[in-house]
């Protein structure tokens, strides 16, 4: 299997997925840095809304043949955002101490 040595060698779908996930998590990281601990719900909702937006824009962009690679990348990004978001949100409540 050939290795990708730089961004130019990547397939367009993989490149768009990487860019989409990086942008989503950059927005969430920025919100984490700018808010307090009480804003965790807003940060979770931001991830959810970004995932939904990626999903719908990905579906729309998969229809025309010229932007199909971008649509596939957005759909994969939405799936990764949902997968990681659900994993983090399901682990987080188990670490809450109500004492």
C-alpha cells in the first residue's frame, strides 16, 4: 500500500474529510478555550449542529457529479463527528461525582 507523503498525494475524498473534521474540531476547541465549564452543553450542541450541517450539505453536494468528492468528504466528516461526539458524551457522565 502506497503511503501519502504530502497533502497533494491524497485522494480528494480523504482530503475533504480531513479538512472537514479539522474545521469542526477547531471550532469546538475554540469554544472550549473561550467558555467556562458550565458551557459544556453548548459545546456538545455545537458539535451536533456541525454534524447535521455536514450531513445535509454532503447529501446535497453528492447529487451533482462535479462536487461528488466534496459531498463524500462531508458525509464522512459528519460520521466521524457523530462517532467521536457520541463516544465522548457517553463517557463524560460516568466521570461525574455527585458528592
